[in-house]
C-alpha cells in the first residue's frame, strides 16, 4: 500500500481530466510547491450535477502552476482548461492560476473517498 494526498475536483470537470481533454486545472491560488510533481489522488466530488458520493478515480500529477496575468492570457489556454466565459469558473478580477495536470492512472473501479474532504484532511490516503 502507498500513501497519497487527495485533491477534490468536481464532476464533470474530473471526467474531462481523466479523459485527457482537460490538461490545465484552474484555481484562484498557486499550487503549494510540496504538491508539484507528486502523485495525488483525484477525488471526484459530485458538485451540483452529480448523483453519487465522492470517490477516488485516478492518480494525477501537477507538473507546474502558472499565474494568468490577465483575461486574454487566461482565455488563450481555453482549449487546455476548457473554461468558457459562461462558466462558474470564468475569469474574474481574482487571481487565476493554471495547474498543468497529467493523468498517471485511471482506476477501472472507483474507490470510496474519505468522509472528510479537502487537501488538509486527505494527506494520508492508503490504496
């Protein structure tokens, strides 16, 4: 068994990552350096549209974290992060970061996620 840190990503965004369509995850903060180039578990959460309990679906690696300086730069990467202007995650005046993500392994069968979510509580998941 190996220990991993988990990261929550809402469905259907999580599925776009595991399918390889989405190669940049966007956030309003920089990826903490300790998670850079580390294998992490993708914890797929249901968000507003899913009808399931949170589950672990893949092992992913964030290879770099890049700040977007402006709206133009953000939408230049639209084909990689898949966020359009009508999305809940569209550009705002808050900082935006692009976390470049690679999928290492997609699990054939998902694994139930820990009951407590968030990177703070999912540091030692054994699978």
